[in-house]
């Protein structure tokens, strides 16, 4: 029996995981840079795929279908940009969906629940086991994205530059990151992908999480995420599942904050890929 080989992608603003799946088994996972049609042109996305993905998957030819889930893929016109960029190299059926749909399918499979993303950005939805039935718009890291890596980084540099942290922590920040105030302003206001830069500061928070000022910054951001997003769903009737690097590394704090809100947490995973492999293997 010849097994069908498919390609499943989890695309974020920072990185994209591509999973080669044969039958119901993942046989290889490949990482490329982030793909987000809100910030990148079709040419940019096509170049990333052509340069860093296609040469590494040629040995698995033929790929029979592609399922791409990504940040910024919540509108038909944006999804079409990604679809065309992939189809240029892989002339097979290409389905493009949001990273939120990926989270819901991965975390909940065919069961109802609340699916949340806490990574570079944040998002959440109520899922009925088949479709997303309600979504509080995350609004991006300027207006929303509470609890995300980008917002944690934004709050951190704001507190550092406005002298809201103890002097020892401010000094440690500059010493450990090698940044200066001028460099921060340049990266945030003049260089592309400020959200990626801000999210990249999360390791500093983790290293100093025992400091009360840092713990309070992180926990308050998670409180804002639950209060402004999750609590608007039927959260008493459904478990709350989380996926993403921030959810994974800060899960102990998340569990504490969830208890404050009376929420019932389900799965917390770093990446949705494995759940997506299972989901697509049983379709």
C-alpha cells in the first residue's frame, strides 16, 4: 500500500514548522523563518519557501496536499497570497487556514472547547468541535495581544526605559541583552517585525521571574489576557487549552492565574503540529 504524503505547516510571525506526514506518521519536521501575509508580500513568502523549504522536501516527492495554518491567515485575500506562494512550487491542493483554527483542531480535535494561542502574538476562540464559533479579535500587539511575547517585551522595555524596575534589574537588562535605549527605539519604530524583537526579550523575563517586579509584570499580562478575552466565552462550560512558546514556558504562572478566574485548564502544548498530524490522519 502506498501511503499518502502531505505537508502540514504551522506558520507564525517568528518561525514556521513544516511537518512531512506519511499516513498517520510525522517523518520529518523542517523549520523556516516566519510567514505572515500581513507583514510580507507574496514575493517575500515565495522566496522563503523556494530558498529554505523546497530544497529540503524534494526527497519526499510527490507531496499530495498542503495544509498551511498561519498567523495573519484569517482573511480570504491574505490566505490567497500564501496559497499562491506555495502552489508556485507545489501544484497540489493547498488549504490555508488561520493559526487559530490550527490551535483549535490541534488542542480540541473534534470536541468543543476554548483554544488559545500565547506565542509571539496571542489569540483565542470558542470551538464547537468542527468550527470556530466565536473569536474576540486579538487586535495585534499595539492594541491588544495581551499575554503574548510581544506584549511582555513591550511592557518590559517600557518599564526599563521609564525607570519602573529596580536599578539592579535595569542594569541587568542592558548587560544581558547588549541593547541600548537608542537601539531599542530603532528596532521598535524603524526596523521591520518589531513584534519579533519584543518577543525575543522573553528569556530575560524567564531568567528573572523570581523578582517580584518581573513576576508581577508577567502575571498582570496573563490576567489581562484572561479578563479581556477568555472570560467573554462560555468558559464555565468548556476547558481552556493553550498552545505556544509563552504558554509552554510560563505554564506554572498561567495555571495560578487561571485558578484566580475559576477556569478549568486543559492541554498546554508548545506547538500544534503533533495535534494537527493526528487531526489530519483521521480525516
